[in-house]
């Protein structure tokens, strides 16, 4: 099983466009479980 299928990724950036670019790049290399947050506070909420 490829490593990208077993890893969860949380993309944190205040710019929506940047998050979308990173998400697309990760999807292209096989990542499936990708979450997004606009800031550190929201990222921590998603992790807890």
C-alpha cells in the first residue's frame, strides 16, 4: 500500500488559494485524507 494512502494531512494557511494549490498537489501524488484550516487555532480544533 502506498504511503500516501495511509497518511492524513492537515494543510494550514491563511490564504484559500494557497490551501487549494497545496491540496491539489497532494491529491496529484496520491494523498486522499486531506483537511484544511485557515489558522493555527482552527487546526488545533480539528486535531482535538
